C-alpha cells in the first residue's frame, strides 16, 4: 500500500508540474506577442513588391509602431545571420593557420567597405531572387544591416578563441574531448560574456546605417521599405523637427524593449560562464529570466530543446584538420611546408588578379592625378580617425573598467549605453549644419565628432566585457597584496582587458572609416556641408553615380584600413595573445 501511495504521489507531482502556474499566465502573453510579430513580419515580407510603390512613408506618429516593428524584425534577422557567420568564420580563422592568413585580412577589408558599397553591388542579386515580392528588398536591407553587425562580433569571437586559457584547454584534452566537444563545452562558453556585449554593440550599431538600408536604389528606381530609418530620412528631407522628436522617442522605447526582453536575460544567463573559482560579488539579474525559471509549463516545454542542444554538443565529432593546437604541438613536416608555399602562391595570385581587375576598371574613368588626390584625402581621414580613437580610448577605458567591475552599475548603464550607441548621426545633422552655417565654422574640424559618435561605443562595450570577464580571483589577489593606484592599472586590470580593448579598437577604427562617409558630407534639407576627406569623396561620387570613382574611393579606404590594422592593431593583438593571455 505504501508503494502504491508513493507511486500515486509521484505521478500527481509530475502532473502538477505540467500544470501552468501564475507565472505561466504572465509569460504566455509575451510569447504570443513574439509569435504574432514574426507572423506579421513574414506576411508583409511575402507581399507583392508593388505595395511599396503605393504606400508612401507617412510622418504621422501613429505609423511609427508599425515602422518600429518592421525595423526591429530586420535587425533581429540580421543579428541571427551575424551570429551564424561569427561562429563559422571566427572558428575557421582561429583554428586554421592557413585560413587565418586569408580570412583575417578579408575581415579587415570587409569592415572597411561602406554599407553604401554593399548595397550598390548586392541589391540587384537579392531583388532577382524574389522579383515580384517584397522579400527581395527585405533581404537586401537585412544584408546591409548584417554588414554593420557581423564584423564586430566575429572579431570578438576570434579574439576569445585565440585567448582561451591553456590550462582549461589542457584539461579538456586530458578528458579526451574532441575538437567539436571542446568548441561547445569550453570555447563557446568562454567567449560568451564578450560575445553578448558585442552583440549588444552590433545591434545598436545597426541603427547607425538603418537609413541607408531601408532606402534601396536600383538603377533609377528607389525602393523605400517601411521602417524607422525611412521615416527618419523623410523627416530630414522635409526638415520636420517634430517627426525627428517622435523618432527619438520611438527608438528609446524599442531599445529599452529589446534590452529587457533579449540582452539583459542573456547577460544574466552568461554570468555563469565567467572564469573564476570564487564567487563574484553581485550577479547580474533579469526579471524575464527569473520569470521563465518560475514557470511550470513553459519551463517544461524548454527542457527538450535544452536536451537536444546538450546532446549535440556531446557528439564525438573529430575535426583534426582545424585543430590549431595540434599544429603548434606537432613537428613541422616537409609536406606541410610545401603546402604553405602553394597556399601562399594561390593567395597572392588571386590578390594580384583582383587588384588588376579593379585597376583596369578604375582607369576607364579616373586619371592618375585623381588617384593621388584620393590618397591625400585618405591621409586626412586617417588623421581624424587616429585622433578620435585616441581621445575615445582615454575617456572610455577607465569608465568601462569601472562599469564592468560593478555588475549592479552595469545593469543600470547597459540600456543608456545601448541608446547612445544606437543614436544615429543623422539626428544631429540639423544641429551641426545650422551651427556651422550660422557661425561660419570650419567643417573639417566641427564635423569630425560625427565620425566617432557611433563607433566609440565599440571600445566601451568591449572594455566592459573584458572587465566583466576579469576573474574575481585576480581581484582578490590584488586586494590582498594591496596593489592599488597606477600599479593596479598597469599590472592587474590593463593586462586583463587589453585583448578586449584591441578588439574594440579594431572595430571602432574600421567603423570610424565607414562612418566618415556619413559624417564628412551632411545634409539638412537643401543645405549641404562637406569636409575634406575620403568619406566625403565617396559620398559625393555615390550621389553622382560615378562608379569608377566610387570603386577607387572604396579601394583606397580598404587599403588604408588594412594597412592600419596590419601595422598597429595586429601587432598589439599578437602581443596580447602571447604575453597577456589568462592562464
């Protein structure tokens, strides 16, 4: 009888856990709302493309909720694509020695190519995939936003894979984990805090170019997608300050929403992946994550998905060809040396061919004097970028450390930092144009702050990520030995966050070059103000439709960014990996 009673009690308990509780009734409306958003977005994406020509952008504030939904769905789709790209591309670059020689320079070039450059050459392809549907234009917009998000996340993940602690890697090998298992059990968890903070930065950075991504030009036709970016562009054209105010309010609400519903739960969840043996002070919290953990039915429904992911991570797949550690340990053999030489020859040959094709095309519409002029403009923009990145580093590194070492403060600053990072430079065009014209100021000086407005946050977010991931053990050691002041900065915290800072500085530098196209040539209605620089050159030639000069400007910008990274940031990156690795 007792056995039967216990069995019935166990069955009743299991059945009781499947019944929804009061927390389920709170969480279900949120889930239903997300499903409805996805369904509405899919329905609008599959609509006939002719609807875009009949639906003009309205500056009525009542249209903003729909526009905000459309823009948010595009940015989330681009974020998902960026995450997949990051895991694949970053892993290949970090694990394969030969692939790294090609993929990392390509990544340097990709982040230097302006969003306008991607739209010019990819929109025709996406429109051809869905010639009668809005989906073609939507894919082009999503790809444009993707190009403003993916590179930062990839650099962060690549840096984390290259600086995974050796002792943890040796422990994983002693347990005979395969490369696939080490990737999901060690490397991805280790990279998670930094990756999530860079996802936040990438999401916010996407707002900077959302105007360009929602106004698609094909030949002489312009396809405008409903969204906050298109609303903002229309408000700037009509000089409607009230509409710009509504845009700022809408952006604030959207940023707070995805901060609370997406990133804050991710930050709280990723806190368990911090590398330390003692508990950190105040752990980040999320009301949504706590709500899901209190539910009965929803929690039970999520268990099978977690079991599937855990089982997939335990599959003993062996990928020896991408195991960089084995390449370091094993002795170099002659076939490998010959393979390296052949690989280098192929890479050089392809590079020469691409350069030859670019030069041949540019020569059709550009004289030699023009090339020298563009290089001089590149030097002007280079000087701006160096000065602005230096100033940003001096400001945001100390503040980022202070925020990252205080989880409670980080929770409060997180939404504010996301809003500032998402604040498009276009919203400040009226102020800068009016002030410069009214007081006859020098545009070469006073337009420069617009370059770093959206890119300085890469430094802040990465430093916060580095300080958040800084082991609490090291902080306690520094406290016990009474290491403080400049000695603490020089010997404790700066070495710990340096790899993260370099990642942020690389992406901030590349983003600043990209932002120069928007910042060195600004417009408010019919009033235009331009500064001397490569960004202004590309913006004006793009507006004129002069493709040989557009390609020349993009090629010179890519060359400057690549050389700048190779001569400055990459040596610092190598130093951080070799000397400042946490072991």
